[in-house]
C-alpha cells in the first residue's frame, strides 16, 4: 500500500475558486487522484477537488506557518491583526 499524505476526501460545502495550473502539475494531480482512488476505494471524479485538501494538509504540516499563526493569535502581540 502506498503511503499518501491525503486520505479520504471529506464532502464539504465548497467555495468556488478559479486557478491556473501548469500542464505538468495538472497531469501529476490527475495521476495522484488515480492512486488515491485505488488506495481509498473512493471514486474521484474531479481531480481538481484534491487541491483544497492538499492545501489544507500543507498548511497543517508547515511549522513556520503554525508559529506565525500562534504569534498572531497571542494577545498583546505586536500585530494589528490580533484576533
């Protein structure tokens, strides 16, 4: 079994976004969708629906982003965007 970073894709309410991808990246996305479909036994009709979960996974595992987000949320931080 191949160890992919993505698992089953949740069925969530989408937000429409337009994106342009290089042809090679699109081909890789299609190939990834085929492997993921085999691994999860989940039919993936539109490989572009993988972009959202891929971005989410990327951001979840980006330690620099996590640190920056934590600093931003810390009360009293030197940022005008403090929640």
